[in-house]
């Protein structure tokens, strides 16, 4: 029988201590250290024996030129948004963690994918019964007969089922509900999560099976469990969006096999998640009359051009200190832009409240949105609407200069495709585009834009 030992773990960062203490010396957080029982596994466990012998790969050192990459062919998931975020599909033997707030649609997304997949999939749920999953599957119309549903939380039993079913892809909903016999502590505790993930990694690597894990997130938005969970897996995806909004955004926070700049956009419908292939259409509110305070930015998220609507409201401050608030945009950057407008263009915004909102519930890092922010603020301040066929793509510098941005040709083409007639870009952007009908206004300073818009 194995020896039982107890150790103390920080519930925040996963650091291990020999005795209890008030503050974690590793991450400096207070009252996060808890005692957990650890049972060292017996030598004779599933991890060492037969699995290794029938493993599809046995590691041996190879030169880079000798490594055969054709074996790494990816499993495409028939979901273009997910495939793009993953960097072209699931990599054999990889572990992908999907995090997100409760109710956002993690289970729906992965169940929908398992039902569409042409491969044999095992969907293991520790959260819902088979009947509940069946009810959900009936809402999502696309169905195949390749998907097996298992309700089980003990890893040893899951592996037994895997051995009989031999699935191509394994999905676990969720990692926090799993428990391993080798560890005494309760499911969801740090040592359980760590042990179950280790077992799954071992399984994935030895059999070259991709494993998708669903992970809960805590109140402050990080994936529950030890931080090392994110280090252990190959890819960390986040499913986000306001629960009251119908749109959901899938992004990669970490990706060993692709870029982390890509976004996947979905719409939650009554019959599952719909992939949104042309996000610009949903991000721009369709309105007939022109309203002051809105401007459209030709942005790029990852490799994909995206037209995004910026809304600003400038009003006289009710209280002594004016309020500044930004949703989806960096507040510090908003303050910087307001200072530039005050100092370089002479707009008196010091006694005004300024509210800024990026519609669609997404947050934007692309600096090319700056010019649209400026245009929206000025439009609201002047109460003059910007023609709805205009869009913007440039960064603003501290001197009030309009700076060039990357991939300008792509932005212009997307704007043209969506029916915009004029795009404002920096004078310093070299544009080698032929046969464009859209009018390209190249401006050097904010004053030039003001001149064009408000005369
Ligand atoms: P769910 O996948 O259970 O979320 P998570 O696993 O992240 O906790 O999502 C549940 C929500 O999605 C719930 O509010 C109902 C809604 N929903 C739809 O709107 N349409 C559907 O087709 C399905 C299956 C769920
Ligand atoms: Mg769920």
C-alpha cells in the first residue's frame, strides 16, 4: 500500500510548501495555502505498462531534417473558426484547454464539434447526465454516429473505456470534475487537477490522440486550478463574450502550434453555435439615420480584417471631476488621445465626461483603431454625424500626427468590399493598390481629419 503524505499547496499559483503559512512566498497572495493529501502511486499502475508497448510513437533522437512532418497532419474539425484559432486543426497528441465563464457555451461548442466530426470521438462528461447531453445534442441539428458519450469522473475508468472504444479524439468536460484514484484530495483541488492532467498528457502523447479539456474559470477570469495547468497543455483557448450578447469570441491565449492572434466568432442560436464568417457585418450596427458619435475602424485581428464600430459620448461633466470610461478599448490610451486632442487640436475636453464603447462586446488591441476613436469623440463633441460610408485606419501619435499602420491594403480592400466609399489612412502609408474605387484620404495630422469631416 502506498504511503500517505500531506503537503500544502498555494491554491493560486500551485507552489508547494512543507507547512502552512499565511502568505505564499511564490505569488505573494494571502490565505491561499491549503493542506492536501497525496498518495504516492504504486509502481504497478497503468502509466508504465502495456500502453507504452502499443504506443504509436516511441521517442528516439532524430535530426531536424529526419523528422517526418507528414505524420503531424492535423485533424480538421469541420469548424472553420476553431480550425483557424487552433492554427489549422487539432494536432495529434496535443492537449487543448478551453476556458470560459459558466454558461458561455463551452459544452455546446465541443459537443457540436464532436457531433460534426468525421472521426470517432469520445465525449466524457462529469457535469451532465447522458440524457441531458442527448437533449442538448437534439437542439444542435448536425449529427453523426461517431460520437460516444460517457458520464464518468474517474480517470482510471475513462482510460478503460478509451481502450475499448479506441477513439480518435477525446473530449473531457471538465477537468475540474475529474479525479484520480492515486490522489486522496477532492476533485477540483490542485493536486487532483495536476494529476489528472498529467495522466491525460501521457495518454495523448503515447497514443497521438488529441485531447480537448474544458476548464472552469474563477471570478477574476483565470482558469481555475494551478497556473501550471496552462503550462502543461499545448494550447489554451478562451471562450468569451457577454452572456447577454449573442456573439461569442474564441481566442488562443497560448498556442504551441499556431498564432495567438486569430479570433473565432460565433453566434449563439437556439440550435447551437453558428460560425460567423463575415464578422464585420455583425460588428457594425445597421442603422438608417446617421448618428453623431460613431465611427468605423478598419481593424485587423490576427490575419483577418474586421470593421469595428466605435461609439463615443461626450457630455458636460455633472460632477467636478469628469468621468472617462472605455469598454473594449484601453482607458490609458483614451486618456492619451484626449490629452492630444486638448493640447494639439485645441478641443476643450477637460470639463467633459467621455464614454467610449466598442460595439459587439469585443476588445481591440489594434492601434489602427485610434483614428476612429478620435473621429467618434470629435463627432459626439461637435454633434455632427460622420457619413456612414466613411471609415478609418491609423494610429495617433503624441504630437497629433496620424501614423501609418500595418496591412493597410487588406484594410482598404475589406472596407471597399463592405461598401465604404472613403477611408482615412496616414499620409505615410505607402499604398500600392490598383483598381480601387474607394477613395483613399491620406492625412498627416488630426487637424486634416477635422478639416475633412467638420469643415
Ligand atoms: P453551455 O454550453 O452549457 O455553457 P458552459 O458549458 O460554458 O457552461 O451553454 C449553455 C447556454 O447556452 C445556456 O444558457 C443555453 C444556451 N444554448 C443556446 O442558446 N442554444 C443552444 O443550442 C444550446 C445547446 C445552448
Ligand atoms: Mg458546461
